[in-house]
C-alpha cells in the first residue's frame, strides 16, 4: 500500500472515472462503526457501505460463519452441486417474510440481479410484459433496472435506450406535493393513457425510497396499490434492498404498512458485508418459472449464505430491531437540535422510518430550494473531521443515516458532534 495521494493517482490511471468514490481516502481496516484509512486516520462510518452494514463492519459472528464455510468449500455453483446453507437461508427468509402465504426464495448475488429476476418471475407468472415503477425510485444499474430507476443523472446519462414496457407514476411526498389519493388517481390515468392494466405484470417500489431520498411510502399508498393489483391480477413487488433487515425497526419496511407484497427483493444488510441477494415470493408465483430458467454461476455463494444466516441471527440476538427504532428517534431529535443551533432554516423535512432517517439541506426554508452545494461541503467537512457521510435524493441534497445498528451510543454521539462541527464549517 501507499499514501492516499499515491493510491488516488494510481486509481485515476487504472479505474474509469465513471465509478466514482465519495471519499478521497483508501480503506485499510474497519470494525463495527469505525474505519481506518491507509494513513492510519480513524473515521466513524455513517454510510455502512451504502446500507450494507446494519450489523457493522466485520461482525465477529458473521466473520466466523463465513470463514468456517471458506475452510470447507467456497464455490460449487448451486446449479451444479447444491449445499445446505442456500436452503437454510431460503427457509429463514421464507419464515421472516411478512404475510400468511407459503413462500419460496431465489438467491442471486447483487441487488440489481434480484430486481431483474423479480421482473422475470412476474412476467412468467402473469404472461404479461409491462412493469410500473415510480419517480425517484432506484432499482439498480443493469439495463432493465436502470429503466425502472426514476432518476436520470448520473445513473441513466448516455446509456439509453432502455427496455420497453416500463411505465412510471408519482409517489406522495412533501416534494412531489401529492398525496396518496392523487398518486392512485395518477395510476388510473396511466391505465387510460399509456398501458392497459391487463398488460401489466408488476408494480415495483421501495417501501422507503432509498437513493431517492429516504422518503417513506405511506401505508395507505401500499393499501391502494395492493387493491389495484388484486383487481387487475398485477403482482406487487417490494424492493427492500436498502430498507430491509432492521434498517426501519422491523425485518422488512413493508411491515409498517401491513400489506403483503407478492415478491420482495433483498440484498445489502442481509449478509453484513458479503455479496448475496434474493427474491422472496409466494410459492406459486416463484414456481411459475420452469427448471433452468433462473440462476447464475455465483448465485447464493456459500460464504455469503453462511454470513447472512449469522447476520440475521445477530440482528435477532442483539435486539437490533428495537435498537433501530431508538436510533431513529435519537437522530430525529439530534438533527432538529443541530439544525436549530447551527444551521437555522437550512435543514428541512427530517424524515424516515426507524433508523432509515434523512434530512434535506435547503437554501431557503420557505421554498425548500435544494442546496446540493451545501450538502457537498458538509460531506467534505465531515470527512476532514473523521466522519463518513453519504448524500442521496433527487436533488442530491439529502443526508442519510446508514450507521451500523451495532454502533455504541458513544460512537453515535461522537459522529453527531463531528456532523455539527462540519455543518457549522459548511454554512460559514
Ligand atoms: N434496489 C434498491 C432499493 C437499492 O437501494 C439498490 C442499491 N443501492 C439496488 C436495488 C441495487 O443493488 P446493487 O447495487 O446491489 O445492484
């Protein structure tokens, strides 16, 4: 290894600029909610590798499980020789998923792959082609998931045309200015203007918009969507890739809405830092695809499955779901205090579910005009003071909380103190 400067120069020469890094330093090691760079500087991690580390960096149980598996075998391909960890994880997810219907689970490797497969399964099960997604939704960077993603820059710029039969509708939020009734009416209009409901295989959305700004979708919206789907034979897909596994205080964020989706996509914090993703769904829907129609060389990697089982155990054993709820309350309170004290009228719409909390930075509270520049400055000032922050939102002006749920109160308060100092410097 070398200095950050030397590594950044090598990176610039060897790696395309299209894959951007939010932080200007290189990781050396990490533990729970702390990370050290190659120059020995310590950081508190509020980004958790983009919501992957609800159980923290290198949770001892997760590491033990993965290493134990690695010593026996690391890969067979489940499609060649199956192994127990895949089946056990599927059983675990089937039991955890909300609702009364019998479930089955497909395992893949990345979130985008999970969404791709959810769409394939929905098409096979319905014999229909169209998919409806929403403004500000994020579902991945592969061609179909990019088509579903409802934000142009930087994700879609230069990559079109996208696959056909993707339709888009609005969601309720303080920014869209629309309520649930208006958004359900917009769907009915879409059925008149663009696509007959009889052609629609699935409606896909996140229970809390992730990249779109940590905006919770109201329970009434989910109820309305469930009713529309039932009326027209459309499958309802909850993309829980960012909101799942305790982030919102429940196993799945959809539990807050008390609606049972037909399919759920999962990834990220399911395995505490190991790459595995999945589609959980009603058994008869999942079995619509003929043998051989689903899979991939690496899907359900054995080490990642073992890690996932340990991460799920840790979420349970360490009571991290109630911890998430408590952390959410703490962050809401602290953001309100810090805003009033340090950046009056610049922090707008503190929102979220459980510990999936975000706040927008604005130039003017009355008009809520987004301040992406201040947000960038805050992220940079925070980084200089030893805190990793990540922005999100349609206008890049929301700061989101993805801190490990295993972080101690001391670390959280230390991070919040850095947040306040960085904000003070950024607004100055
Ligand atoms: N869906 C959602 C809701 C996500 O947050 C993400 C990742 N940010 C994805 C899909 C894509 O996951 P991946 O990056 O693992 O492909």
